[in-house]
C-alpha cells in the first residue's frame, strides 16, 4: 500500500512538473534528496504551474524496493548522510 501511494504521488508530481514553464535556474533543481543511514533515499520535490498551482511531495525509497536502483542512478553520486539537489527527470 505504501509503495502504491508513493507511486501515485510521484506520478502526480511528474505531471505537475511536465506542465510547468520553468526558468533556467528552476530547471536545475526540482527539490532535494537525502540518503539516510540505512541507504533509504528521502525525496522532497516541488513543482509550480504557470497558473500558480504548487505541488510538493515527500517520499522515501527503501533499498528493498524494486525501483531503488533507478532512483539511485538519477541522484548519484550520493553518500550516506548527504543531501543534494535533484535535477528533473528527462521525458
């Protein structure tokens, strides 16, 4: 159930991001990620539409989840305890 809810939130967030007209600086980061002690990736992402709608999403991806490596490769390199900006996913 947790994974399904995370997936739904992520799809909604990506939809908001895809519909946004971002300036150059905003395109460089859509939020942040932190790698926790156990390797879990904790994401805080945001999006804003031209109409002013704002979406934010916090979700975690645990090492045991099947899509963990996809998320990890997107934010790599990252080490335990490190926080860094997240670049947009390419369509």
